[in-house]
């Protein structure tokens, strides 16, 4: 794990291939892709499929070269263009996607996802808006030293929260823990995160916020509590109907925020 005091490999100045070069290799010129300046990234394949089937596609002949991580060019009710993307799961995938989106001119990314909570006061189905994340992932160490914080963009996060408050939707604002190891969430870790007041545990937030900031992107993460983790049991189902319904409603809120961009 890199540190600012003893390792400078994270600067990444001598890369053998860039995202732009990779896109061109697959037949897509990033300079000619008009995705828009904002991308809504869903961390649920089911949610992406639903939105893909209901939102209008601005460019119907647009073909993203990576079939396992689909991207569409959609529009808000007022006609503002934005990207809709499913990067698959985990920190490595979102890091790659952020590189590709930045190469295509995207300037801000709103992540819409799911997370389990270690807190007994947070209910399944509650909305969580992140201020930042504890970096438990591995990929962000290739972009910055461990001392570099995973912090959400203040202005974008404030705009999302203003919409939550205006709707009087129950929500929590705080920190997450981003991990690469879904099946290694054990009791000691959960108890430590509970003591620290961490709201959720997920697979993408720390990579999204760290890598995005290092690439000069404005990034925020908003999502729904899918399950509860405690020392003795696991409660909930990450694919429950009311959780997915709440994610769909949140996507409408996010699109309104995109639509209201100055």
C-alpha cells in the first residue's frame, strides 16, 4: 500500500496505454463522442436495464465498444444530454470507466448504488448521501497515496441534498466504507465501522470518489441501504422490491439535478 512519504509510483506519469488510446483502438474517437458533461452511473444492472428501457436515447446509433459495461446517451425532460452507464461491479471497473468517461469529456459523475449498513439506527430502504468514504479498496492506491481522502464534490452533493430536503425524504449524510471483498465482511470489521459511525459498506464508493477526484472529475454517490450487517446476523435482501423501487425514484431525482445544472 503506497504512502506519500515513501512511494511515488502512484503519480502514473509513464503509462503504456491511456483510456483515449484504448477507445481509439476499439474504433471510437473520444474527441467526437458527445455524451454530455454529466454521467449517471448505476451500480445495479437491473436499474440500468429499467432506465435504459424508459429514458429517451439521443443518439440511437451510438455504440459503446465495451459490451459488458454499457453506456447510453440520454436526455433530461428539457433536452439536456447526459450519459447513462453501468460499469459492472467493484472498484476496478469504476476506475476504468472513470478513465474512459473523462477521456470522452465528461466532467461530473453521479453514482447511484446500494450499500449494507452496520448501524442499527439506519433502516433498510433509507437513502444515504455520501460526504466521503474510507478507502478499503485496492485500485485507488494506484491513483493516490493512502493519506489522500476519498471525498465527494461539495457543490454537487449539496445540490443532491437540497432535492432530498425539498421532497422531505428520509436520508442520512455521512461516510461509507468501500471494499473489494464482498465475502470478507466479518464481525470485527463491521463492529469497527459501526463505532466509527460509518453508514454503509459497498463495492464502489471509495474508488469512485478517489479516482474521480484524481482525474479532475466532480463525483458524488447517492444510494439506498439494501441490507444490515451486524455481529450476529445478516438482515435484508439487496434485491428486494422496495429497495429497487427507491433506487428508481432516486434516479428521477438525479435526473432533475442534472436538468437544473446552470
